[in-house]
C-alpha cells in the first residue's frame, strides 16, 4: 500500500502483523516504538531487544524499516504528533474515536492518505500471517530493524517508487513482488551488519550449506546422517560435528523441526489429508506425524487445522 501524507500526521500501528516492511520513498518520518509497560511479563532476552529499540528513529528517503510483530508502534511526521489514524488487524483504519476511515482516505488503486501530492510517500507491505516455517527467521529479528539508504541495493527502491505512482494492470502483483525483493535485500543487509543467527551463516559453508538445502528442498526423502554425509561427500562423523557446530543442533533434529513446520503450514493452507501431508513431509503415516506433531507443538494436527494455537508458534512473538 502506498501512503501519501502531509504533516502533521501520525499512524498508530496495532495490526498485530508478524512482519511489515516500510520503504521510505520521499519525505521523512519517525518511528516511535511502544515502551514495555512497567511490570509486563516477557522473557529477559525479548525484553532486552524491545528496550534496545524503544527510542524514536528517524527515517529518510531511501531508508527501509522492518517491523516484527505483534508489538504496536507509531509512525509519524514528528514524535510529538499524537496518533490521528489507528491501523487495526485486517488493515482496518479508524480514528482514535473509532470512526472507520478506509474509504475516506482512499486516493485510488492501492493508494491512501491525506493528499495525492503529499510531502511524504511510503510504500508498506504487511505480511498478515506467519507460517511455522518462518518462525526461525522471525525469532532472529529485533522488533524494529532500520536499514539506512546506502546500506543495501537502492535500485529496488527506485523501481518500487516508479511503480507505486502507476495505475496499470497487475500493479498490485508487481508491487507485492517488489516489496518481497526489498524485504529480502534488507534482511540480507541487516544480517550482514548485525549478529546473524548461526544457521544463517551456516548456509555459506560449502558442506553444511549443501546439507541444509538438501534437507529443506527434499524433506520427504528418508534421510539419515549417513546418507546425507555421503551425498555431501564427507564422513558421517565430520558432517554431524560440523553441522551441529554451525547450526546449533544435529542434522536430524533440524530435519524434524523443518518437517513439522512444513506440516503445520500445509494443514492450514491446504485441504490435503493428514495422511497425504505426512507423506509429503517425510512421515510414513498419519499416526507417525500426529504423534510427532503433538509432542512438538502440544496440539494435534486436527486441532491445529481447526485453529488451536501451537505453543511454539503462539509464544514466538
């Protein structure tokens, strides 16, 4: 969505989206994170990460910000400007008094705001759901990551800015793909300049990186450490040791977690039977998958499909 705004403006974001990417096309903006409430319960690591990003941050043209939900925050022309628009789950926009603004602020196809020629232009992509397979990535991110202009390939932003001003067939699909590319470029740049998780660096290792890709691209294969080592071209002991050192867990533990994450996503994204999904992700039967799924997530595949929140997923934010 392309936002066109003239000061003063302030957007309170409480949509609980697991991931949002904001590209600053022109003008400036301030990110004002919510400070943790006194006495709020949170694990110490997460509390430290929220606290470290609780100061207002300015965005300039060409900057990109990545927000990991579900924590609320404010984006405004100035940190002192009180919220005028509140964005709720489902991207429903309201005034602080509860008046719905979705149609009032429409400026055309995929554009909204206060002025078509607004001094501020932002293009925002909101990922409203996060599959189980993406949890490893989300856990590695801080609540807010800001990539200044020049820290990554800005050519993508130039194309995005040009496309955002058009009203042509398939514009929505083009913008979605461009935002995906901007997000990937920003994540690469962020991990290159900050403490990336061990598994991220492991992909660049010639042996472990190949093993990771084999496991992820073909989870239904009957992998063993021995067969994986033979395919990669090293001894079983050497692969097990190097994989555990770089990834932080043994190969078969990684594979189990990956298979179950894929199963969790397939249960919610498809109508396939549990038996079919089990074979698709490498389990011999629905019973085998169900037992492993409940042991890992705390709910059965059936309950997960019906909407029960697995413990690992509900606590990942």
